[in-house]
């Protein structure tokens, strides 16, 4: 196995966190995969992976190598197809990190179409609700909701997600239906949402008739830091929430949640794809094109 093959094996083990799964994916014996990583570590003189009986974790040195290898191998794969007859195919591995609910409710159900269009593409779909460093963690691109923070990453706006105020039928039976956002400060509760990045509870926001954004402090008895718990608490009748419409449309359609205060909607949430400078492979371009089309029905006009 040559040096480039060893690098490819290391990337696959690091992505999957398992020698066994990497061997199965690469259709290689596990012993060959293990030997390739050992030879690579010996040649470089550093430990790239921490191995235990239960898991494989990448080291700091392994993360540095992974960040350097991805664009290098992506460029080599593009070169391999440069002089091939016919249209150049999208091939190889793309690692994306997206918010958990977007992964579950939008991306996963639509993946068969993406893979039929690009049969040689392999997608590693990671889902988190926290900001990550894609360079340090070996990720090709991230999708983020909300106002962008200062970053050295390249940012490609995708649009704005339509938002909605929601409550459960049980909450409305107990507390009544608020007619305006200003009524929330007396006799109503919100489910608190703490930013996974800063830990600060987010303020309730709404749009006035003139389009200006207003903020009010709505009391909360429960504070969560992920959207799954946020929506579950709303369904349980604990309080009101503000969420992207795509995320709860099925609950609104079934009556398990009810839209409230449609005249005071939350401001739309900007959505963007971010990637390290210079990270612009055919795989990334294909994913962005597909994902942008997938989002269109859920974006504010």
C-alpha cells in the first residue's frame, strides 16, 4: 500500500471512528487497515489515533493532518478525472456538519435523490447544534442558522428560514391564546432556549407591522440547549416556542401544535453554508446546488 493509499485509509478511519467500519467501507481486511495507519504513524513519528477497545479517537496531530489532507486529496481526485472522456463525475467523500433538525427533517429524507444523481459521492453527515471549527475537525463545510459571527471561513448565503410562534393545545387551554407578543410578559411562559455556543438564553423576538424587530423578555420555567428538547417541551405544554416552520409543519398539520400570534411573527433566520478558504471541490459545489434547491420551499420570500 503506497503513501496516498495510507492517507486515504487514515481519513476513512478518522471519519468513521472505527477500524472495522473503515475496513468494511474500503473493502479491505481489518489487518490491512490497521497496518496502514501504523505505518503512517511510524513514518510521521506521531500518534494519529487513540485506540481503545470501545472507540477510536483522533489526536490533535491527527486533526492537523486531516485538515491538510482533505483539500490535497480532493484536488488529486479532480485531477484523476481531468482527461477522462465524457462529463466529469462528482466522486469521493464530502464531510458536512449541519444543525440536527435540518439533518433529520430535510437532508436525510432527500438523500436518495442526491446519491442517485451522484453515485460515486460518499457523504459523511454530521449533525450538531454548536459552532465547530471545520478546519480543526476535518469538515469540508458547515450549514449554520442565525447571524454569522466573525470568521475566517468563506460564507455563502442560502436564504432565510420562515419562522413561526407555536403552542400546544394543552398550553392554550390552561393559559389562553395570546393575541399579541406584548401580552406574553403577563400570564404566559416560554420554553427557554440557551445558545449551545454561548449558554445565554435567547430573547423572544417578533416583527411589528412596520417590519421592525422587537425583543421582549418572556419568563421561562424550563431552559434547554437543543431543538429536539425545545419542541418536545412545547408539545408537553410547558410554554411557547419560536421555531423554523419546516421543523414543525407536520405538527401544525396534525394539530399537535398550533400557530399563535401570526400577526407578530419571528424574524426570518438567515441560513448560510461556510467552508474554509480554498475548499471548493466539485463535491462541495454539487452538494451546495442540491441543498439550495432542497431549501427553496422553506425560505422566506
